């Protein structure tokens, strides 16, 4: 009975978290399901079925597709570059021996725990001095060196079998060769999990685009939907469904790798 009760409670909590998503999907296909004046749902179930929101968004406001591909570019490039930087950094924190390593890693954790709003102004000043504001580099460059993926990969690498590294040291003293041939192949599940986490984080970014970018042609879809300027409620709901699809697909496709990666990270 105890296990049944726990499953029922967890199922109810899961449905509670899914309710906003379900309502968004339902009402994106609905007719007269929202109050156009203040984005207020008038009923849980839409009064009819219509694709007018999707038609208006993708045909009448075709520039939304440009912002969608901006999101793909930003999230994809940031994720790949961030992982390329994080792997050697995590290798140094987990395998190398040097003075001050623990203190430096502690500062990494502190930086990771800081709210995004704390770093926006220093980043803005640095980008302004480098004349990178209102360019794609303003979004990509600060995010490439975010510490979150370094922390996760470091935790994972600490749990790897050290005998493989010691055996590799007998063959070569090249740090990069050991990292690429012995460590990286063991990081597959962790890298996939980190890829999904980092991609989802920057797929949903809003503040960075609002502060670092002025031209609407450079902004991601998340910023456009957050403001909703020039869009009706039905169009915003349709855009929200389109916007969440890549993350849902990524999660479903890499679901098993996420579970294994999180388990081995020992968080």
C-alpha cells in the first residue's frame, strides 16, 4: 500500500507540473479560448479546433522563423563550444595536481551559484569595450565559459577508473593524448547529459538577448515570445508549442543517457 500511495502522489505531482504544458498545447489549437486583452484563459478546454494561430505565426509573421533559427544557432554553437572548453578544464580539475586546485574549483562553484543578473553588468561592460554589443558574439562569447558544464564533468571524471590513466602514462606523457584517447571515450553518457542541460539553458535565454542585442533580426525566439510585441495570444501560444518541441525531442531521444549520466555524476 505504501508503494502504491507513493506512486499515486508522484503521478499527481507529475500531472500538476505537466498541466501548464498541456493547456498551452490545447489552447494553441483552440478557437476563442483566450481573452485577447490580457492573456487570460477563459476555460481549461478550448471551445473548438483551429490552426489560425500557427498560420498567422508562420505565414503572416514569417520573420518568426528567422528568430527560431537564431535560437538554433545560439544554443547549438554555445553548447558545442562550451563543452569543448569544459572537457580540458574538468580534466585539469579531476586529474591534474597543482597548488590551489581546490580553491580554484571552489571559486568555480561560487561563480556557478551566482544569479545571472549579477554577471550581466560586468559582461555588458566587457562586450561594450570590445565593441561586440549587438552582434552574435555578444551572446555566444560570455556563455562559452559558463562554469556549469565544468562542474558536472569534473564530478563525473572523479568517478572514473584511475588505473586506465596510470596505464596510459606508461605509454605517453602527452596530456591531450591521454585526455582524448582514454578519458573522452568514457564520457559519452555524461557529455550527452551535459549537452541537453546546456542546450536547454541557452535555448530558453531571455535577459542576455534583451540587454546585449538591439536589432530584432539577431534576437532568439525566446526573447520574441517573452515580449510578445506584435503577436496575438493565439500566436504566442502556437509559438510556445513550436519553441518547446526541440527540448522535448532532445529529452525523449537522450532520456536513457540523462539517467545514467546523472547517476554517475554523484551529485
